C-alpha cells in the first residue's frame, strides 16, 4: 500500500468516528429533552392541597333514665284533709285486705290513736268483704290499687280501663308499682280519682328486717310525708313490728297520723 492511500484511509476512518460521536451526542440530548417534556411541571401551582377535615363523630342523645316502677318520683293527691298541725304523717298500706295481717295493722294503729289509708285490691276485697268495713269503722280510709295489680303501662287499653274503673270505689288511686303514663293518668282522672304515690318506700315487701323498716320510716319522716307499707302479699310480721316501733318513736316526737281524704 502506498503512503498516500494509507493516509486517505486513516482520514476516512477519523471522519467516520467524528460523525458517530456527534450522532450519539445529538441522540442523547434528544432523549433528555423528551424526558423533560414528559415530566410533570412542578412550578404550575404552589397552592397547598386543603387539609382533610376529620369526620364528626355522631353524638347520641342518651335516653332518659326510666325510673323503676317501685320508685315513683313524687306523691300526689289530697293528703291534708282531716290533718291539722305541722307534724302530720300519712301511713299507707298496699295489697290488702288480708285476713291475717290487716287486723294486726289495725290493732297497732289503734294503740297509738293513729289512722292510715289502705290501698286495696278489688280481688282481695271480694275474697274478704268484711275487712273493708273493719278498716273504715276504725277511722281509716280506702284507696283503689286496681283489681289484680297489673302494671298498667303494659296492658291493653281495655284491661287498663277495667282495672281502674271497676276496682275498689274511692277518690284515690295508687297505680300498681307506681307505674303511670299519660294514658293511665287520663283514665284515673276520667274515673273521678286522683293518683296517689308516696314519699317514703320502706321496701317492707322485701322483708329486710324489722329495724331496717323502722330506719326507713324514721329517716323519711317529715311533715306531710306519705309512707308506703304493705298489709298483704306475703308474711308481713316485720311490717307490723316495725309499725309498732316507729309509731312509738314518732308519737314521742309529736307527730300525728291521719288518713287521706279518699
């Protein structure tokens, strides 16, 4: 090979290399520009995304506490008739008349020249008709406690009407368990009676002991207080004994014991 031919070939190879390098550079720049164009533009908006507002926890309004049927809120009815002075108590006895316990209660009351109101059941009056007259003859009064002692807020309208309208004749009505609502109150009023509840529940029906019953009576004894006890529905020996002890103490304190105008 001549020197001229070799120089020519070397020149051609060098030029080719240059073109290859230039092409590669151009290709790389094109790829970079294309990538930049496809990338999101972070400078379009500098506004921050709104903060998330936490969802409010729904609030539940608690339902009012429903009082136990054996714990009425307040007494009602005419309890002052025939009562004079500033220290008068109204003893009341439910669920009778009973041939064993009602006469014993009457005997204790007479011992202290005390009177009370007996809220009687129609079914018990029917079984022991003579006891009604004994209660009244001793200067006490009788209120109605329905016929068969149902919870009047949970019976049919016909049953409720029958229990209220056809029970013992009286101007006073004590709903069993103290359970009442608008319909019960309306029927009591339509029957010509007033509802009578109580201030002091001695819970004597639970037979907690004579002294426990006495303590309940003395603790709740305030002028015009209505005291709930029972003269039927089970063994009432604790009730009779507690009544005797309480009346002795309360008499010494200057209290009088009147029957309601029923």
